[in-house]
């Protein structure tokens, strides 16, 4: 460490935090921290190692600075992001590319030098009067071929707290690697604040520098824009995976029990936002490894995967005791939970859309003091909880968490599920003819309807290949080819399935009940293990009626009429042709 670096760190960090940095012996880290301490000008710097004391310090800091407020259940807190900072900002999320770099017209980018100049101007002095949190995490399990260390700089205690729940400790990974460590870097500032909310959202920027594997984010607190290790790190990892011959996917990982309850078959699943992804991963009686992001590698002829994270940042709308009992239990019992942009009622309880309880008559939400007649500053009616309101929890405390959550070797993939959201085309579940058909005709052709998870108009039908289009950092053609190539030399290629929980009848009503997805998943588990027949059709293999009758009875305890089957699984030929 250079003399001037030692002086700066001791001045800003204090001796205890300085010692944590000194032990890492990484010149690239020191240069990075010095650059952004001098640019952002924080009053002080806190360095988080793996100790429980540091974890508790950050949690308490989020309460002390009022970024979060305690609720009436022990360990539960609430935060608000403000009226205009409620979703991923796709328009202002851009790759910084050199003039000779081309990713494709579907991928948002800007000139690297211009982008760096702009983001540095926005970050200049942005942490005056604040504490800079320097946090070390690991993407994927530690001590694993999947491990990627990461360093997050942020001036938001709430962001640091959320990342503590979502990611594994990474300080020891850097300590072990020393000066040879290769790590992702993230710089976030909430910018100027008013009542704890970013006020310059018109200057919200999320810029990704692929060349240096660094992400910048400012004038935003919504986690999808500011938690560097989530979808922003996905972009860095997709590029690195492409260079090294593995995959970074927008996928859950879950274990599904066979009929004897002893066998567990592991599935990954890729769904656009609000298409049933977390609800599938959290099916009652099954095992969850992860709900959002997976790394996939061919290890000794086996396609294996890990959950990049160790927690859930999930959409809370429609989570109820009936729909999602495991999640609902975690959200209503003591334990560490961060609620964002829901309503807090007079009893200091969180309430959200579709929670299965009596509608509230008043409370406080992301727009202020709420009543049913409330209108936002743009004149639009304000629901008591935002449609994209979220919860953040750790996975290890859930009753259905799989023992392989932190397995450094991951789990063997038996099947891959691609889920879309269309009302008039795709059947509830179908299996591809083979891997190539699954990737090209199912995965790359996921069609969905836009939701409140991104800014813009809802309900617009759009294609979103592998539910990953928003996060691609390589050309689309190369990405598809990487997916095709990953099974080269794999001894048992996973089966590929497509699901659609949102098919409607001519009366506009959904043709499936919310829990029917459990039957489709059980059928897929039987197919992977060669224990169920299927009907071959032009779109792939679909279930036989008699098999579904048995599964509906065994899994849900209800009858399944042939009329339901024929309406759900008929081929809608004109719609399929229009989609092609």
C-alpha cells in the first residue's frame, strides 16, 4: 500500500477499518477505493468484513439514519423509495462501449468516454455528509469453481443491509486470493436526499463498464437499480461466462420430489418478471435453492448449477397464506425481513396488494399518507401498496430451503423450465423435442406481457429470450449459440420445458388455478425420470390426460375434467403461426 493511500484510509476509515483493508493486500482494490473516496468525498468510510459485529453495525445504521423503520414484528423493517423510483430504469441503464464495440441494436449503450465523464460528474461530491460503506461479497458459494468475489461501494445503509441478506460473505475470498484476486466492482450513490428519498431521479443513471467489470449507479435507491450484485452483476457475469465457456442465467433453482418423496430432481427455470417464477420456486413441499439467478457449468460431463445469491428480493403482490404459504409465513413471523414500498397501517403492520386480508382504509406508503382517494403528484390514483413492492429475506431461514444452497459443487440439472405470459397462444406445459428445439423454439421465443417491474406501459406483449434480454452484455446470436453449446460433452442432457400460467378462455378468465402449476412441475419431474408418457404434437410433447387426472388428485386433491384438459391443451394454430 502506498504512503498516501495509508494516510487517506486512516483519515477516513479510522484504525480498525484501516486494518481490515491492510490485511487484504490487493493493489487494485486500494486504487479503486482511493479513486472513489476522493471523488465522492464521504465524511467517513466503514469497511465490512465477515464478522457478525459488522453485519449488525450495518443493520443498526439503516435504523439510526432512518433509511429503514422498524415494524411491529421483531426483525421486520420498512423502506420507501419515493414516488418516481419504483422500478428498473431500462432507458438510463447503458453499457459503456468503445467506438469499435458493437453489442446489437436491442442492447442499450453509449460511448464509454462520454459515459464515464457524465457519471463522474454526477458522483462528484455525492457522499458529502454521509458514510461510505465498503462491503465484500461472493457471487455463488464460497470456495467453489462458481465463486466470483465482489466489492460494493455505497452511501446507502439500506442497500448494504439488503446485500447482507442476499449475498454470501466475500471478505475471506479476497483475503485468500491476495493481490491476484479478480473481482467485480460496484459504485452506488443515492445522491441528494429529501426525507431519505433520492430527489434527482431525473438524473438517475446506471452505467456498466464491461472493460473494467465495474457498475456505476446514482440518484436512485430502488434495489433493481442500486444493488450492484443483482441484475447489474448479471451483465458482467454474462460476458465473463461467454469468454470462459459457462452460462449466467436469469433462473431459479429448485428440487422437486418424486412420487416416493425420497428422490429429488433439480430444475432451473427462467421467467420474465411477474410470470410466476418465485411462486414456482417456492412450491409447497418442494425444495428451493434459489429464485432468480444461476450460474451453470459443465463439470466432468454433468450440467451443474448454483444459486448466485442466498436470499430473495421478490415481488410481494399476491403473496398470501393461500397462494404462497412458505413466503407468507416468513413475512408474518419474527426474523429479518426488509419490506419496500408497501403500506404501513396504524398498527405498524405491513400490508400489500393481494395479501388475502381485509383492505386497509388508511396508512403510509411510498407516496405519503394514503387514503383510498389519494392521487399521486402526476394525478394518477395511488394504490395502497405499489404493484412492484418487494420483500428481502434470507433463504436459510425458510423451512423449504434445500441443503445444497451453499454446496460449492452445485446440483445436477435434470430439467430446465422456460415460462412466459401470454393469454391466447401457449399451452400450460410442453416439453421440447430435444435441446436445440428447446433453446430455439421455447427459450429464445419466450413471449410475455410487460409488468410494473420496469418503467413504462404495462400489458404490452414482447419477446424476451430466456427472460434475459434486458441483461445481455454480448450479442444475441452469440448468447443463443452459447446456450446451444453448453451441452457439448454432457452425458445426460437436461430436458427442456415451456410453461404458461396465464392462458385465458373466450370469457377472459384464466383457464388455470394458481396452484395448478404444481401439477405441471410434478409431470416434468416424471418425464425427466422416464415415468410418464406424452403426446407428440407440432409444438413438442404435452401431457396425457390420464396422467394429469392422477396428478391433480395426488398433488391438489381435486378432480380434473376432460373438458378442462381439451380447452387448456388444444393447439391454437393461428396464434402459433402469428407468433412465429
